[in-house]
C-alpha cells in the first residue's frame, strides 16, 4: 500500500512540475498576451465568437476524415522523411535593398514563407514578417533553410502599415515586430491580436483591429477590408482565442487579395463575387497535408480558390523557408505552376528578394526551385 501511495504522490508531483514549467515557459514575452478588458468585451459581442473562441464559417476539424492525431504524430516524429524535405543547398535569393526602392514604384518583394513587402500608390505595407531564423518560439526549432533567411529586421524601411493575418509563430514573429516597432506607422490586425502588440510596447492608437467585414480607410485613398479565412489561431495550448483573417486591399490603381492561411471553402467565391476581380492574389500554398486540408489548402484547392476570387495574377507564398509539413520543400511550387499551366492561369514565382513590378503586364520568372 505504501508503494501505491508513493507512486501516486510521484505522479502528482510530476504533474505539478509540468504545469509549473508550462506556465513559466509561456509567461515569456514571445508568447504574447491573452485578450482582456475592453478588447475581450468587444470579442464577446462578435458574431464570430462563441463558446469563448472564434469560429470558422463552416465546421472545420483539425484532422480530416480518415486520419487521426496519433497517425499524424507518428508520421512527423517516427516515420521516414522525404529526402527533399529540406533543400540540399542554399535557396536561391536576391538581397534587394528595400530602403532604396523609390516611393513612386509599385512593387512586391517576397521575403520568404508568408512574409512580403508591398509598395503601391506611395504607401508601404509589410505582411506577416518572420525575419528571425526560426518559425517558432524557440531558436532551435523550425529553423529557416539556408539562403531563405537573407532579410533581417534591420533591412525593413520606415513603414506606413504592418499587416498581420493571424498570430501563429510563422506569421507573427516577436523578435521581428519588436525590432521594427519604431519604424511602423500603424498595425492592421484581426480582433484579439492587438493584445500581443500592446504587451510588446505598441500603443493602442497604432492598432487597426477589426473582425471580418470591418474596413479601414488608409493613406492616399486606400481601403482595406477584413475578409474570412478558414484557419485557427493561438500561441499557447488554447486555440482560437484571437481571430484570423484575409484582406482585400483596394487602391486608386489596384485591387489585391491578401489570402492568409486558409483551407478551401465557399468564402473564396464570396470574396470574388463581392470584391473581385483582383489584379493580384497572394495565396498561401505550402505546409499542406491531406490530414489537415481543412486549415491549409492543397495546391489544387489553391488553384480553385484563385479562380473563385477571380485573380488575374496569382503569387504563391507559404513555402521555401520552413519545413512545417512532410512534403518536399519544392513540391508546392512544382505543383502550383503545373496546375496553373493546365488552367491557363498566370502564376508568378519570383525568388525570395526579387523585385516584382506591380505595373508590368508580362512577368517572366525562371523555375529557380528546380536548380
């Protein structure tokens, strides 16, 4: 009987230690803050917020039918990996000096994964910057591929707007947003995510924080609208305590869709019907798997989503920097370009750092991922 009691006390002690360790680790600044006060009250009044979390428009399981979490974990941590899960040599890239781009040039520059710089109609935007060398809260986990990490926070010029689609670590990088704080005019972000930024020293009056359907009028007669995505959020164990979003960016000369992470659903057609056609759609294409296709679209779904939003030019992102899924590192670009060719779509595939003029009609890029 004494042995049973000893084992029981041991298990209790281990459980307490694990709980204490969890709270010590997640109290670090990198994990941000939970919404509270006025922000939480605003969330509670949102039609998207039910049972203490935000909801997708459609039922969205984390794991698709026919798969299980034990199987997913086995594949990630035990099963043999594809030999091209990570590149065998440096990712081709070009280190454009962003601070020297003239203000009268309308350009797009991919910074790797889902980070990109847009300048249009004299206004600059930086979207989902992850410019540290890892896409996680820990420096040793989810390390960037060599060559994909050439841009650093110091390379970012003074910004009119920092734009965040959701609070996952591979889209909202604490070291980056902390270092560029004094060069940011305003931050555009989905409801709830402002809690992280206020903890990190951003002033409340810098934050443009809305839910789907919300809009804001920006400099130079530019308008941005918060539109649905099918995804989830969270920087700790708790999920969906902040909102995730896509955006419609309308300027006097262009209309651009900023897709954000999303599984395929009817919202793409809804956005296309209401706001399209788009000159450019920047679509998340990578880190996918059949097991989680409802929260990360497969390449064929990205193609259909691009058709649904009615995009003249499609720019795929969310690849070529981190191995967050099990496919070969270059498969997303191989598949999207092949599928796009079958549908006669214009798929733009610049290298990381390559300047893309948003005023050109005929963009040409080499298949750099095949080198």
